[in-house]
C-alpha cells in the first residue's frame, strides 16, 4: 500500500505542475498577443482584432487543458462539478471566439 500512495502522490505532483505550466504558457501567450494588438492599433493594422482573437483562443485552449488535467486528480464530486463547469464555460467562450474570427476573416477578405 505504501508504494501505491507514493505513486499516487508523484502522479498528483506531476499533474499539478503540468497544469500550472500550461496556465503560465497561456498567460504568456495572452500577454504577447495583447502587446502585439496594441502595436497593431498604433500601426492601424486592419487584422489586429482577428490576431488578438486567435491569441485569446489559443490561451483558452491552454487553460482548458490545465482544467482537464486537474479533473484527473479531483476526488470529490463538488470539485468535479466545478471543474466541469469551468471547462464548459471556456469551451463556450472558445466557440464564440471562433465564430467571431470566422466573421472577421470574411469581412477582411
């Protein structure tokens, strides 16, 4: 039983650090894309909104990946429900962003 507990603990640590790394990558992507968008506004780039939407969409993908990883180690029903709700909300946001990007690409074409 002691080996099982050690393996489970190691698994939890790996998942926690992996999800944290995914969130850090997502934040970095968002910051970089926001800075690019600000520069694009000053340069009057017509595609700045589309590029920012793509960056936000990629950020949401990283955040959803981190939440999915956390569901692996969630043991309580309340935690699973909360994580599930977060994933559903982020998926809805991603769908809306993709719809907006599709419309924006048609307008710029």
